[in-house]
C-alpha cells in the first residue's frame, strides 16, 4: 500500500508558493509517479511579498521574483491555463482549453486574488491598480517611478500600509483612506493601531480614517476620488488594497465544501465535501484552505500567510504519499511579518482571538515592543515591533497554552507588563480591507467572529 | 539564480548583510530587503550568507523557468 502511494498521478492546481513547495516535498518523500502543475498565470512560480516592497522601491524588478527551487520537482508545468472544474467521479481536472487531466490524488492550491474595486468602469481607468500579480507590481512600480503628484491608497491593511510606506520612501505624496478607525486595527487591535497611525502621520502620510471612498473620478484616466465625508482627493494614481478574494469559483460544481472563506479541509489537509464528509484523494493547501486549529477552539482558520502556504503544502504533500497511520496534522502556529515605515512587525498566533493584551517588553513610545494577546486567561498571540528575537519565546507560550498575563520571562520586562488592556479588535465588517486571518467559526459564513 | 528569504524565520541578525551587502540590506532596525535576482558574481557570497544565517532562512536556487520545464 505505501508503495502504491508513492506512484500514480498527482495533479496540483495552483502554481505559486504552496504548489511549488508541495511538488518539491512530494519528490522529497519519494513520489515517483507523474506530477502535473496547473497555473493560470503564464509564469513560473514567483514570490509576491517583494511586489509591495523591493519592487515598488525599484530595488528589484517584478520579472525577477521567481521562487528558487529547493529541488527540481520533475513536473509537467501547464502554465497560463486555467482549471475550470473537477470531475470527482471520473477523477479528472477540467481545463479551459477543453483538455482534462486524470489524477489519482489532487492538491488544490489556487490561493487568492486581489479584491477588485466595486465599480468595474472606475476600476478600468488608467492609473487605478490592485497589487497581487507580477503584472500589477510592474505596472504600479513604473507609475510610481514616473513621479505622480499624489497616490491614493484605499484600505489600510498590511498591503495598503506597505504601499503607502514605499510611496513615502520614494518622496511621493500619498493619501490613505480607511473605513475603520486606524491602520492595521483589524489585524492587531486598537493599541498597536495607534502606533501604526502615528507612524503613518509622522512619515507624512495624509491618513483619513472613518471614511469610505464613494467614487473614483476621471475621464479615462484617474484624477481623484470622492470621500464619504464630502471631501475630494485629487490624485493621479489609485491603489485599491481591499484585501483578497479566494479563488474557489472554479470549484462551484465540484461538490466540495467551498465558500467565500475557502475550501474546508481536515487537520491533515484533506478536503471536505459539501456534506462534511472528508475526501481521501483531494487535498488543500495555502490561502485557499480553511482548516481546524486546536489552539483556537478548533475553529476553521483561513490564513493569507506566506509561512502557512509553505508549511501546509509540506504537510499536504507528505500526507498525499503516506498511509493513514503515518500522516501528520497541520498544527503550525500562524506567523507573519510586515515591513513598513522603517518598522519590522511580526506576529505569532491569532491576535484577533483575544480579549486583553499586555505590553510585555518595550513601549509604544520607543517604537520597540512585544505585545502579548490573551483570551480567557490564556496566551493566544504576540506581536513584536523591532523585537523579533523575542517572538519564539511567546510562540512557546502559545503552544503550551500558558496563562495570561504571561509570567515574568524577559530580563527587560516592561514595568506594567501585568496590567491588561482590552484588545479592542473591531468587527471586520467595519474595515475597508479584508482580514488576513479569519476565524470563520463552525458555520462557515454566518458566524464570522473575529478578523 | 534566485534567492528568497523566509522572513517568518528571519530575526534580523544581519549576517547576510555582511556577507553579501550588494544583495541583502537592512531596512530599519531589523527589516530585511534583498535583491531577488542574484547576479553571477554574487552567487558565492549569497551561498556564504545562506550558510552563515543563524536561523537558516535563506534559500538560493534556480527558478523553475531555468530548466525544469
């Protein structure tokens, strides 16, 4: 039986970070059968984080961000071809060119795309961008390099904030419009969002919070936007940073447990069907998945994290070629980073799964701190600002369900490290941008508890 | 050759910045920005940087289009 699992036909739909790392892991684990990767973009797998940083700053070009391989996955690459469906009875992936690919096991890693501006005519104007793909990055970098008068960024989540940071670093005038009360509040809660707002304003960002953009104006080319407070922002470039949409539409008729928050799978990355019955030949990894996590009440977790794409792909690939007793659960603690306005922000755990916080090390004024998040007396997350070497310690506290507030650990413990403050994470529906971490409850789309 | 840094792992020790300053740069106190494409004359320096990284966060390799098609 194990020998059979090492052979046969595996198809991976999605040729980005998760798809590539899964393909490499399959070979690493001894898979000798045929391996096909399908990707709708006409490019080899490339890395997206540099697109909002190095690429905008002109330190790398968008066409040089291909991901290095750990090893050659000896795969057949079907790039620039969209998958349009799965026939689970015939065990075939249907492609837009009419062809279909037979599989014994299938991995779905189709990720997300940028949420487009709601008005397609306004979105189509010259000068209006989203940022997700290599083409987006190249186009926006070229426009920023040309020195626009002002850039409008809609949405102050991580992507929007990083774009605003890059603009200021290039000396460009930038306005950020956010429906919520502050930047990053949806991901980090009220206290750190104050620091994010101060950093933006100190770096010269025209930050407008509590407003929505009601219209993008221009005659073919973008010239400005109307805001809900009646004001108008003249600008010649607009970046729509409203979060991501999961690429699941192609699976609408598949009978899999598919929804706006992704494809539900078990802890071993096996997809559920729409009746909640687990499949044993279809696996899911990366941004498109929703999976249960014991550290967060076994709620279904949707992540848009680079590290999760890698780790979940490795677990999925291992399980695809391993018999039941040798399969592993995907239990990695969520981790992400963002570099903006000269600060390095790193997070471990799920900060929105919290009721109180403490500042355990450092201070907001020092722009250097470790903040610990707790939920019902247990440590559930930590965020560091320019203090990433402390993060592993807090990760250990999360993994061991340590009590909150955490006991004295660091030599440089903050004076008020035992004074708890409400974490004040807002309802995600008040924010402009979508959540990058969503605990989607047990009923996928009705009980959205936190961002 | 292409490089990618696992910034989930990176803790800003900046050993790479000393080994290959043309490829790796600190951005602020501990944020790291790097050139994704490694010029031929920098490959051996990036190899040293990858070996020296205390958290082993640096991967250097061929991109898929470079031979796996």
